C-alpha cells in the first residue's frame, strides 16, 4: 500500500513530463515500488518495419522504472536515472507497449529497478525487452543530476 | 579506409530510417568502424527543463553505434542491437547533440561498440552520456532479430 | 520438465569446471531454463570486511546464468557469456551465497538470462546482487567465442 | 598530476585487499583518475581451456576501475562499486592480464569509469574485455554500501 499523497505526487509529476505525454503514454497503474505505463501504437513511435522503435521502448521503460522509484521517494524526494541496461528480446509489434517497472532495492541514495516491456495485442502479451537500472535519489526542491 | 560502396550503403540505410530523420538527425561522418550523428536542439527532443531528453540521447546513441557496426558489415550484412548500457553523465544542454560510435570488436556474429555522446555549444563539447553495446550481425537479405 | 539426458549433460559440464569446484560451489538445482548454485562462505571467498567478495559473486552468478542457458542447449550445443551487467545491492554476509539463474529468452543464437544472488543465513535469504546477461549459443563440438 | 598523499592512500588501500593480493595482482600504475593492475597467469586464475577465467577478469577489472575512482577521492573519501557491465571480447590467453581503469566522470556522489582489459604476451596486448561501471563515493571513516 502506498502512503497517502504519494500517488498524487507521482501522477502529477508524470503529467508534467512533456515527452511522455507527447508520445501518448499513460500511467495505467502505480503502487508502492511499482509503475505501469502504456503507449498505443502509432506511426510516430514506429521504426521502418512497423514495430515499436527501440528508442521509444527504452524511453518508456526508463520512465516506468523512474516512477516506480519515485513511488518510494515522493513527495519529499525524487530520482534521476544514473544508468540502465536494456536487452531487446523480440521485435515489438502490437496495439500497445506495456512497461512494468519494479523497485528491487531502495537505498538511501541509490535505487535499483527492473522493467519488463511487452507488446500487447488483444489479451496477449509478448515480452520484447528487459531493463535493469540504477536511479539516484535527491531532494525534490533541489534536484541534482546523479553524476553532478 | 572504407571499402568502395560501403559508405553509400550505410548512408542509404540511414536515410531510410524514419525515426532518425523525423527527429532531424544527420550523419556527419562515417568511416570504417566509426559513425558520427548530429541532432540539433528543438522542443521536440527536449525534456521539461530544456535539456535533451534521455530517451532521445539513447536513441541517437543506439543509431550511432549501429551504423558504426554497419560500416563493418554492409552491404552484404547488417546488424541489429542486442543490448546496450548507458550512463547519463550530465544534463545535456546545447545547440546540438553529437554521438560518436566506435566498433571495439567485430566478430563473426557479434560486434561490440562504444558511443560517446556530447552536447555541443559553439566549439565546446561536454560529454553527457556513454554507451557500451552489443550488436548481432545477420544477412542483409534475411534480417533476423538478435534473439530470434 | 527437462528432456532426458539434458540434466546429465549440464551436471557433467559443471563438474568439469575447475574454477567453480575450486571455490566449492555446487549445483543445488537445475531445470529447463533454470539453475541454482550454492557456495558456502569461507575466507577464500571473502573480501576484507568478511563479506562475500564482489568478484566471487559475479563469477558464481555468471555460472548460474550460463548453466540455466545450457539447460536449453545441451548436449548438442552450449553457450558462452557475451556480456552481463551486475548491480550490487547489499553487502553479502551469511553462511552461503545462493545464485538463481533463469532464462528469459532463448533465441537461436542469443539467450538472455537474469540471475538473483542472495546471501543465506539459516532460513533467511537477503538478495545481494542482480544480473542481466547475454549468452551466445554455439555447437558443442566446435565451441566458438561469442565475439569470434 | 595527483595530489601529495593520494597515491600513498590508494596503494595502501590496495595492499590491504586480501582478494587481489591472494590472486597475485599488483598495481603497476596509478595517476589522477587512472589505475593499472596486472595479474600474472597461473592455474589458479585459469578456466578449463587454459585462458584467464571470466570471473577473474571481472574481479580485476572491478578493482582497476575502483582504484581509478579512489584516486579522485582518497584519503578523505572512498568508493564502492554500485554496478558494472562487462563485454567479453576474446578468449584471454597470455602471460598476464592488464586492466586499465579510467574515470570518465567524477561527480559528488557517483563516479563513472571504464576499464580496458588486455591479455599480454611479450610486448603484444590483445584486448579481451571492456567494462563500464558506476561507483558510489562515501566518507572513508563511515563507508556505506552504495545501495544502503
């Protein structure tokens, strides 16, 4: 269960992110240490063969892991991505891209999250990518780049 | 030095990539095992604080590493990204993002590349990210996903 | 369920690995796409503060992921590690180190696995590291380095 | 150029590391943001085919990157490895393993380093692995795990 006020802070922050909104991504679920984002397929997020573009997959995954981490930090603190690794597992073809970020370890300064990315076609989900990422927590009023 | 015909094949493939062109990225240099891409700053590639968006940085870096690898493979073969890791080093602010991909190891099936990403403001370059990636080589006429 | 002969081939290969045996690691479980290794604590695997050494953690994890992948390939084929990423989550202190490798995606040439590493003290397990790795499958009679 | 006292602190810390000494690794060079370690070949560091073992390569690389980072921090502060990624490029065969760690970015809390690993045979060096790693800086008197 999330503390009162945390979900509001997480959703408000996501709504202020131009890039995710411009793509059309929405936050389909958020819980303590968990965040699910969903992005409908369109030409704007496709590569030349009609699959979701690798850069889009990474960007949505980065955001899902980031908000999973933020659910452990907000509203007093927030995180920035220090680094991630992504394996592309299959071409991502379907109606929507679903990214599920989970916090594996929430330390005082660093958080570690994994993100599963799936392409959804009707009720069927096919995993297309997997990420493992490190996030840096800082004071929400004086955010600081992880390597600053 | 590149073999005759390779640069043409690399540039032609890049020009057919909708996503990089839509962003406005251009291939400023290509050589045997090397590729430099450049992307001018605009609102469309920015995050909320006016820096280059992390997802954009990764997408351009992925492409720079990919075409560095393709310069070792084309026209008979081509590569797909199996996986990469990216460290975000500094907020990326400037007129343009410059991505320099270099092949570190070109094996028969796998290639390894690194990509340095810098923000350019006039003549000054500040490194903003570093990538290390693995690419899978396949026959250009029957491309195959790295994990297929 | 594993095919007949696969478990034998996996265990025989593990028993021929000098390094894991020298450390004292044993294969506590193996199944289709899964492998669990266990290593008892000793001075020989410790760092200066009495925890399991980071290099040992990575080596056992690499092996657990590798044999999880081999369970999908042996006896006709076998894998070599192309690359991995490891996050160290907590100091690893306890009676034993337990590494659980799982295949996430088994392609024709590449396999992707994750490995959870825990320190065990009695019945209590504390996760100390997480790995995400890429393995290259080759013919068992003519093994070939992933980047060869 | 390194500040007075830094090299002493770095070398003293390395000399107190049981694991690297036990393997027989030595610090062949250290400078501001740079560290080179060398490890002679022996059965104790080999895998079954007579190459340097992958786990040993990663452990020596981790240490080289760590002391490159420590050269930016010691004696007041020191670092711990948060995570790394390693690509294995070639079988590592030779008289000695040489690891060269370089700091790419030294932030207040996080440092990023790369490590080139080569197998040396006489005067010839063949690169066998490449690492990209993130280190967490903490007070030397109260060291703290990066994810604590």
